[in-house]
């Protein structure tokens, strides 16, 4: 399918680089455009493979109707002039994951995890549980590991575990999983898809091409999710933190089909949101016969994922936490509810136009908001309306230094931005790494 074609790759970065290397091996004529400066060694490598690489703000100037296909970086909006032109010409638009799918070994099992929140932790829990039971598993996807980069590790015996973002789902056509996990649905990424209805319908694509032999793991407590998936053909496995379901919490323990798996107080990652992540993971790995022993070992030992409510250090009895992955108010709400100590909240970033009012009830322990980025003025107005002290600064460094100067013994300093990072950073990982560096340099 992806051989002897003229292909335009819009956006290089990690996924564009990896998909270009794969496509170059199949006698494709490649043009790669990105507006950001790229690693010179990687550019030379791609040029040596026969690709053309152009750094430009106007990739549409290098595009015409002679192309057979556009491979789009997931983060690029569909309003991009080149993509509008491609649609006018009837040229297919796909992404790196869709291309990789065509090169997968036959009969390989695929688990796809998506959702508004919790997908990274859930994916990592599934990975650790499968490994603990000696399953052959490869993890890739939205956590920064392009699927094309792991193709040479895949066999028909592999379980490929993918974290799948809403942006990746936009470009899905042939891609299909054997097990799909939808952790939850809340109104996020509306800026990317214009409406919540569009967002929900794209999330539903994680069940594309499913039959009754495929498994869907669903959140019984999320009414939007239940309604959205009522007509999918998949076999459904529901989890619930409140009601009886296939996987549920009762009597202080997680049960799978009426079998007690583990007491919640034995789980290292505490909090209801983490119990829900654990239930998702249990549902997925039980499909592959993973033992209770392996499941419990992971749940007792797994301490979380970098940039997700990650403890950084304690200095002068002030605790610093990195929650850079909190790119929406739902995630920040969860983070704030994890602490019962006076909290200084650092927030701000890309302005998607979303309201911060969903955080109102969770702000009871927040004594100071320090904000920066595109959203800083809106955050200032919102925090003032709550009667909370607020300080506006220009960047994360200044925010962290100011927060540290105002913190006293017993306080928590929490980076939980409630915004995407793309106004000042390439990704939330870079934002979180910078925060940790600043905090670890404090004297």
C-alpha cells in the first residue's frame, strides 16, 4: 500500500522522522516539510535515504496534486492550508500510526488505550503487568515512542500496547485493535476539533473495525462514554468505582468478575482516579490470562509515571510536585484533590479558550496561584474572582522562583498547568523537565 508512491510528510519531529525512514525503504519519493529547525544529523540521514527536507513556514508552496498521499503530524490542525488543498485534490491524509499498521506482522495482538485522562498511567500499568507475567509486549504511541520506531521488534507473538491520542485517532482508517480501553471522556481538545460532539465521535474511532471477537473496556460511570459506545459491535467489559460492574470496587477491594483481586489500600498509586486506571489495566491483561500474582505485584510496586503528579523533592519542609501532564482542568482537579496541605499552584500555557471554573471546588487549599503563558490574564481574572491571591509572571522559571519565595514549611508547590505546553514548549515533557531542573537547583 505504501510503496512506489509520491508522499508529502507534513511535520517532521519524532514521528515524521521515523515514518520517513520506513517509507524510504519502500521506494517512495518523499518530501518532508517542517517550520521548526530540525536535528542536522537526522536531516542528513533522511537526505541520504533519498528524501527532500525543507524547513519552511509555507509547506503548501512545495505541494501540488501530483502527490499520492499526505502523512500528517498528529498535532497539526486540519485547517492548515496544505491539508485543505489535499482534500480539494482528493489526496488521502494519514498519520504515522496508520502507516505503521500496514507493516504489522499478521495475527499480532494490539491493545489501544485512549481517553481524556489516565491513558498514560493505564498504558504503563498494562505494560508492567504483561511483563510481570512474562508476556512479549512492546509499548509505543503517544508517550513519545513512534510506532514506526519499534516495527523491527514486532512478531506475530508480540502484544503491541499503544497509547493513542485524539490527534492520532483523527487520521485512522484501516487501523484496528483487538482490545480498546477508553478510560473516560470529558470536554478537552475542543480547540482541535471545534466541538465536544466532534471530540467524542473521534474518540469512538478506537473501536473502528471491531467485531464481537474484540474487547472494549468502558467506564460505566461516564454517561457520555456509555451513550457513545452503545452501538459498537465489540464485546464490552465495564469498570466502575461506584456500582457493580465487570470490574468494580466494593468492600475496599477491586473485584474482577466477582473475584477479589487486591485491596485498594495495598495499591501504591492512591486515589480513585488511580483505582480506575488499575481497573482498566486489569481488564486488559485478564484478556491475556495474566495471573493475579503478577497484577498485584505491579499494583503494589508501581509508583507512577514521570510528569504525572510526580514528587520532585522536599526542601525546607516544602514539597514540590511536577504534574506537567495536566493539560486540562480535569487533570488539575485530580491533582489538587490529592493534597490537604496549603498549596501554591503554578499554572498556565496554551490558550484553548477553555474555562477554569471546573477547578473552583478543588481550590479550597490553594493559597496562591502563580500563572504564566498565553492564559495568564484569564487565569488572573478567574483567581481574583475566587478571592485567591494571584501573581502573573512571564515564564515557568519566574513562576517557580516566585512560588518558592512565597512557600513556607508544610506547603506544597504544585505545577499542574491545566493547559497545553505548546505556547512555550515542544511538549509537556520538556515543560516538566525544566520545572524539575529549576526545583532541584533551589538552595
